C-alpha cells in the first residue's frame, strides 16, 4: 500500500508501507498520512510504539488532501 509522505526536504511523494518505518528511522520523513486521512508530524505527533497507539484521536484539522 502506498502512503503519502512529506520528506524533510519538503518534497511530497508516496512510499511503500514496508519502507515507511525505515525512512522515519533514517530521519528522511517529516510527515505521513494515516489511513484515516490525518497527517502525522513525525517529530511532533504521537505514533505507535511496539503496536500500542499513544495519543489523542479525531484531530481533523490536518486532513490529508
């Protein structure tokens, strides 16, 4: 599945789901779009850690478009 991303250099693109974690660990991704169409800022927003989601739900102010 392709996931929309914003790279650290401000370019926008898509990556394969299997590559997303790797690119985040390499510090190349600034944000990505979740399946619920919400953008996640890698440095600022809660993400899953070891399969447990942490953080608030339902913030629609950052809908992917």
